[in-house]
């Protein structure tokens, strides 16, 4: 009688046969999306790090990182698990060692560009040329993914997020914790990240936000004629608003709905509104419209400090007030909490516009949650600023590849799925790779519920690659 290894009645042994097994039989879909987008060619075009013929090219490193993030890895050392997967290797995933991968990441760092970086000073360094190269890769990815869509409008959500870090080199954020505060621009209709800027934790979200907005718009396909920007009060900056209002040849028209800074003069204007000016700000649920404690009103307001150039039409301000629960007051003793949104969208009903503007909380905040918790952007790998910058940007590329995989190859019912669901249902499948003559076969368990979906996804990606 054999000695029990554990509670359940089985013996764990190593596979000593020459069978090529993989725990990630669904991961080739990520690889095929990467290649259908033409990313190997785009990377060769925009990124030059290796100066001679070596075993792994730039595209091998980036494909390995994207595959790692998709599989659930969150640190460079996790590459070793993919590297040891002989099945994936046979299929074509060329995974470098963790040591080589760290060297690749470090190649993006240039210390001389950080001379103005100090704990007591907000400073955004110029990006290295290699980091800029990844912007070009992302831009071409977006163009390829949306080429057949013919999109004429784009809703861009802008927001910053805190990434906590206990590294000595990290600076304190406005919340009093150490970390970084990157900014992301997200195209809501296409579920794509179109721009990002990695920043120290002590950099205010509103600092040079216009640069990120310009980068986002430059990444959009030429078919886009209307851009609608949603943001919190970080974008409530005169330079930003004036740029949005301008009619610039060759640039899409821009509409915006941005949370306004609640200055004392704006608060007084809101509090002076008559009671009959207020309307219910309803919430849509599965049961229909619900009237809660929020109300909205139009408010005529022109800031004392000029916020627009001469001859420009005044902006539209929408006020929101929230009643406390019955029998309560807010902590400051006021009967209401006030908020406001500034917009140049005059044709929309106020309630509809406010509901639409608030939808950004369910888009950009979800993206940051996925980046930090489902992908690996929340686990920064280095004390070096630009190494962490490229790690963040690689995660944005991974997000886009996975989004494009869902939209181009999977049924629409799969589009809302979080990455953890994709891993469980599709990526983490046991399989066997078989070389049979000139054929390469990937064999998965009989009667797998998503076998046919997998085959159809591959066909769709093949068609997409030639589009």
C-alpha cells in the first residue's frame, strides 16, 4: 500500500515523457491577436534597442510581456514559468529569461532626463525616445483595429490614478501615501487606451493635462470628426478649455463635459437659484427610472477670472445638489452638497448630459482597476522611473490587445467579461502540442465547452489580419 501524499486519493508525479504539454492552451489567441495587428512589424519600425543580431528581438520581448500579463503574471520573474512551457514554445512564443527581460526594461531608462525631479517639486520629464516609440506602436495598433469601423465620433475619458509604491524613490501623493500618479486617456466606444503619461505621485493631475489630450486625439483614426471629452475637475483649466473651444483646421471638433471647480462665486450662484429651478436627477435601473436625493439645474455663470478668449460663446454650467438622508445634515452643516459641470454642449437635455458625464466613472475607473489588479500595472518592477514608465505602457498595450481580441474574435456576449473570466474560461486550458509531419496540432480536452468558440476566434483573427 503506497503512502498517501495528501488528502485526496492521487499520487503526484512529474511528466517524464516527450509530450509537449501546456497549461495555457488558450494563450495562442493573444499571440495571434498580437500578430494580426501587425505589431511585430510596427515594433521593428518604431523601436530600436538591440544593436546587433541576438536571439530575441524587440517584438519577442513585448509579445512575451503581453502574454505574461494576459496569463496572470505580475512580475518579471514570472516569465520563467512561460519560458518553461514547452507547448507554447513550440507554437511560437519566444520568451526571454527574466534576466534578459530586466535588461530590456532597463534599456528604456535615461537618468539624465530626470535632473529636475525632486520630492518637493512637481516635475514631468520628457519621455525617452524608446518610450515614444511605443506610442507609435500603440497608434498604429489603434488605426488597424478601427480601420473598418469608420468611426466618426470618439468619447475620450481622461483621469489620473494613484499606484501605491513603497519604493524609496517614489514620492508622496496628495493622499499622503507614496506612489505614482499616471494619467490615462480612454476611447469609450472602442474600449481602447489611446494615450497615457506616467507621472510621479507629487504631480497634480491637472498639470499639463492638455498634452495627454492632444496625444489622445492624434492617435484617433482620420475618420473621427467629433471628439467628446469627459473629465473631472483636473481638466477645469483655462488653457485646456480654451483649446477645446477653438476650431482648429485638421482637428476634429471638440465638445466637453468637465466637472467644475466649486469656487465660492460658483457656489453663491448655485445657492441663489430659486427652488423651482431644480429638477430631479434620476437614475436608470432595471426597474426603470428612480428619483433619488440628487437634483440638477441650469445656472448662469461666468467666472470672474477669464476662462475663455474674446468672441467665444460663454459656457453652459449645470449644477447638482445632493440632499442628505432624512433628518441629517452634512458634516459642514449645510443642507446640500453642491457640484457643477461645465460644457459647451448646448443641444443636450441637462439631465441626459449629466448622466452621460457621470458614466465616465464606470469606464475610466474600471480601466484603472483592470490595469492595476487584473493586469500587472499595479506591481511596479523597479526603482528607476522610466522602467516603471515602460511597464505601465506595456500594460496599456496588453489591455488594448485583449480588448481587440474580444471585439474582433469573440461573441459580443464576451465583450464585457473581465480578464479573470477570460483566463478561467479560455486562456488556462490544458493542452498538448503535437508535431505531425508538417502539421502542428494543439490538442485540448474532449468536449471542452469553448472548443468551437476557440476555432471560430482563430478564423476571425485570420480574416482580420488580412483586412
